[in-house]
């Protein structure tokens, strides 16, 4: 059995090989061995020991002492002819490996020259290696050999990633390294603000325990003053006139500077003669946004402009910057249309991401032209939610006038509710947007007008029969009493606008059938129309008397009576 043992010094990898051609020299193809074949008396076995000495082996005359051992498994060792024998069954030999001592430096990185803006600090990453086989001490110096005498420092790269962090501030000029150990650091060149020109900085690394050898590297840092100002282009901005408060009020521009990049973008604005204010804007793919949604709380005018400064300096007289011309938008919560007889009146809310509040009046719905107004009210200043409303305050509320005006046929009203983050919940109440419904104020309480929700446009649409105060509330889980009309007696042939219709509290998929006292059907209401004017299918006012209604909704059948009095 053949084996090896390191008795002192460094441990090197060792392998034993059969010397098949008895040449006393290793040859490629010699197989590894851990034992001899069976040897007869007088046989000789030749083998060699291969020792791998790594590049970072510590130098010295006795770097490693290695013992080779041969042990037989039979006999008493009387025929042993090995140079020495420790007992009858084992013979061994010891030899020393000497490694010449040397010192060295290997600079592994050579950073590229940099062209940057004034006021910038450039961090050149370096790494060097103790390429000797003994511990060594190295000193580092960085000096300006040509050009501007800008401040130069050497900083440790604690993370060893070549990327300077603000926390890496420890300066150094000395490293103590073991063989094969590397050192990581930066040469930092700081360019003063508004400075121009260039500086050549030479890094020199010297080892001290050997012959004092050195390595060096030069970098050239150039400061370039920006010659052109940033370019600002509008991405999106509100229209000049907005008739709603509380919706998204977003301004966006793209700002680029191909030379030095953008240092800062400001949105400067003034609301109705107040002091000018500024918003410092962040960028997403060079697009800068300013959001005034929560700043504007009522009717006002807003004058604004954008300012972008390049990365040469901060926003001051020394930097190149671009400022757009001032623009003004007007926010007025009243939308009007004079001599209105039919058509559509929409409220421009300034947000292209959703729908809008609107009123669609068909021909013949009005008896005479009116000066139509849609006025947004502050949700905190109106009556608290009652009845089927599931919150104290509405999402949005509007007065539509002239108040008390009634229609000859249903009018389509669409009201916007707020879900600016588009999470499916109304912003003020947090209620599921599918529960949003239109309500109207009858002077005593909020009446459920129903409606259909459009979750993409954030609107509710319902049929109405008169101008009044309308709002969007979340609705509670509705019961039979909520579906029934509040009106018990209607007088459709009386004074217009005076108790001349019955409104059912339904929305969505429903059918309402109206029967006379004899069971004959006189009218069917569906397709969003939940208002009965006391008319039959031909538009004629029915005879005075008691009429039976039957509501079919959500699998329920709800019945009741209404009295018509001419």
C-alpha cells in the first residue's frame, strides 16, 4: 500500500503514478496508483510522486516536507531495500519542496476616461492583486500630472462591486495583502461647479517588502459645459375650461437634454392670484407629472409653466434651462346652455380617462326653451344620505335647473362618480362601485332613482322626469319597500310638475307592469325607465281610479297600488 503525508509546512495536492516504463520520469498516461500489484521475490515496482505547487504558495527553502510510505501486507520485511525502514512492514522516505520567494503587483482594471458635467465627482474603480507568494504592503498615490488641479482622493470600495455608494467615504493610501489577495478602491476626481477643461490623474501603486516595484495608470477627466438647453414637449394637459372639481387634474411633459441630462424639472403654478408655488417633479421614462387633484378645491383660474434645467448645475443663473410660456386654465363648476330645447349638455371634467356627467334631452321633452344649468355642489355641504343611501355624503352632487322643470318624456341623466385610482371602489366611501346609484332630493329625503353603472367610464345612467338636485350614493341592499314608489296618488292631468308621476326605486334588469282594477294591463316599464306618468302604451292619460303595479326584479315579484286622480 502506497501513501503520502505532509509532515510540515504547506499542504500541496499530491498524486502517485505508476512508472510503467521504469524511466524514473512521469509521462502522460501514467496511471494513478495507491498500491503495487502482487510482487514476487526480487520484483521491483517503479512509481513517481506528483506535487502541484499553486501560484500563491508561500516562498521558502522548506515550503513543504512530504513523506512517502510503502507498507507490505505479508512477510516480515527481511527483503526491504528502501533507503530507510521504521519497522519490519513499513518503509518510508521524506523529501522537501522549496519555493522561491518573490513579490509582485498585478493591476487588473484600467478604467476608461470620462467626460462629465461640471459639479460632478467621477469615481474610477480599480482592483489590484498581490501576485507574489509572500505578504506585502502597498502604498497608493494619485496625482495630477497635466491639466486642471481638481481635488483627487482614494476611497475604499467596501462592496467590491466597482459602484460607488454614498457610504463609501473612507480614504486610504495603504493596503496590507496576503498572497493572492486583492484590493478594491476608487480614485475620485471632483470637478468644481461651472469648471471646464480636463485633468490627467496618475495612479501609482508601490510594493514595499520586495524590490519596491510599481505599477501605474492614467485617467483623463474632461468637464464639458452644456451648450444647449433642455427640450420640453407637452404629453398631456387639461383643456382650457373645466367644469368639475375633484376629478384628476394632471399635467405631463417630456423633458430631455441629450448632452448632460436633466437635473430638475419644476411645475410652477398660481391659483387665482395667490402666491406662485412650485412642484418638483420626478420622471418616469423622461415623462414628468404634476398632479393638482387635491390642491384645487373650488372654482378658480390656474396659470402655470414648466421649467427644466440641465445637469450642469442646479436651477440658477449659471445653468442652462428652458421655461415654457405661461398657460391659463379656468375651473368653473357651472355648465350652462341658453335657449335649450333638446340635445346633449356635457360637463367637461378635464379627465380623459373616464366618462363625464351629461344630460340627454329628446325632442318634445320640454314644452319651451330653457336656460339649462348643471352646477356641481360641494359634497360636504349638501344633505346627508337617507333611505337607501349607504353613506352620509355623496360621491358627486349636482343641481340641474331650472329647478322644478318637468319633462313630457324621460330624459337620460349620466353622473360621474370618483374612482381615481381605478381600484373598483368609490374614493370617498370605499364602497364597491357596482353599488353606485343615482338619487334625487325631493325636499325631504333622498329618493332612489336607480341607474346603470359603467365601471370603465365611472358613471351611473338613469331616466329622470324633472330638474332637481341629483347625486351619486352607494345603495344599500334593497328590500321590497325600496322598490315601491313613494307616491300613493298621482295627478297627471293636473298642474305640470305637481305630483304628476310615480317613480319606482329600481334599476338594472327589471319589468314593471301596470294593471287597471279589472286586471287589464295598461302599461309596461323596462329598459331603464322606472317612471310612470299615469299613461297607457299610447301615451294617453288613463282614467281615474286604482291601478295595480307588479315589479319583477332579482327573482322577486312585488305588488302594490297607485291611485290616479284627474
